[in-house]
C-alpha cells in the first residue's frame, strides 16, 4: 500500500485527480475528506495543502506526492523527484511596477521584494550578487507594491494577466515549473513495486497524450513513399481496400511532428486522412 499526497484544493487538485482516473485508479473524492482509499489499486490518497507535501513525504507520512517543482525547490526537503507530470505549468518571476525603469538585475539593488518564495528569491539574488530586502508574505503577493509594502514581487506567473491587472511587469524569470511526482528516500521493495506499477500507467497515459492514431487511404503506387513518412510503433499497418489499387494505412504520429507530416502525406497522395486520440499507449 502506498500513501499519496495531493493538493486538497487549488490549481493542482483537478489535474492530479484526473491523472489517477486516467491511470484506471478509482477513488472517491468526498468533500472535506482528509484521506481516501482506492478501490482497485493499493493506494491511499491524502488531501493536503501543497506547501506541506514535501515535508510529509520527507517524513514518510506520505510515501509519494504530487506537487509543483516550485514548492519542491522552495521547501528544499530531502525528497526525490520521480517524474514530471506535464501539468501545472508556470514560472517563478520577479515583477516590478510597470511605469518604473528597469535596466537589468542591478536595478533591484536595495529594493524591497515581496514573495512567498523567500528561499528561491534569496538564492537567485545571491547568485546575481544583488542585495535586496525580502519580505515574506503568504498570499496576494501581487498587491504588495500597490499598497506600498514593496517595490517588486517574486511570484508565480502563468499567463501574466494577474501582473497586468496589478500594474506590474515581469522582468526576471527564476524558475520554470510543472507538477512532479516525488517520493521519500526510504522505499522498500514492496513500495517500489507499487510505485513502478503506478509509473507504468502514468507513462502509458502521458505517451498516449503525445501521440495520435492516424488512418489514411493511399494509392498503391504511392504506398512506399507514404509509408516512408510514417514512423508507427513498429511499422505502419497496411490493409487492402475493396477498391483495387488502394490501401488503408494505419500508424501513430507524435504531436510535435503532426502537422508537418499531414502536409507531406497529402502532398504524397494520401486521401481520407483520419486522426483519432489514443487513450493508453504501452510500448
Ligand atoms: P494551498 O491551499 O494548497 O496552499 P496555494 O494557494 O498555495 O494552495 P495554488 O494557487 O492552488 O496554491 O497553486 C498550486 C500550484 O499550482 C503552484 O504551487 C504551482 O506549482 C501551480 N501553478 C500553476 N500555475 C500557477 C499560477 N499561475 N499561479 C500559481 N500557481 C500556479
Ligand atoms: Zn500553497
């Protein structure tokens, strides 16, 4: 049995629950519950504040946890990152008042910076040999300059719209972050086995998301050229169509090369191209 800590509510909660669901793990999310158990996988799920997750995992109160890299690095606990999960993307950035002149990092010398990330902010300033006053506050950091608490902030940004509405501009990026799976450092063989089983499923889910299943019709005289464009898991499947002289070709394409390949396939004579999502993909 593994104990997994996820965020109780907030930006990572939904995606963490969705990942478990896509891995075929059934858990009930009773409102205001502290913990629950999966019915079909040896997993217990704890719902916690994200800030507390690294500590709970270090102490092995939870064996594994899903949390932002920003929190992992800020808390600096002795935990191991096992897997990047591809959601919860954001960056930790320094922002200053929009109208203010900002030339480079030296412009922060002697200024007051409000942040919930004192450790990472200090580390960044030290690395750049800048002395600034850090004011640690726990929430609504973006309003600090407006109320005269600070000259700048260091906070998480995704679209930048919060900065915009608060009259701030992003000037330095300290860290790029996404949600990760962490574990403590004292795993036994049985725990590792359950984790491997979970990771196997996570890989299959993530791999499927990055790939599309493609079906197309190809004139037989163009078949070699078209097959040459397709990678497939081993090689494409080719089936004869009722219409003599044509074949149906099935393959898998990755998201990054998708549009380029479609254009090339069309140019090579492919017709009736169908693209369908893949639910799970096991290599
Ligand atoms: P908690 O109540 O659990 O302490 P919180 O208010 O600290 O929640 P959220 O705002 O829900 O945290 O953010 C959780 C995580 O979501 C962040 O630590 C970060 O990894 C990620 N995230 C992604 N985009 C953003 C964003 N634009 N602002 C803040 N966090 C973001
Ligand atoms: Zn938090």
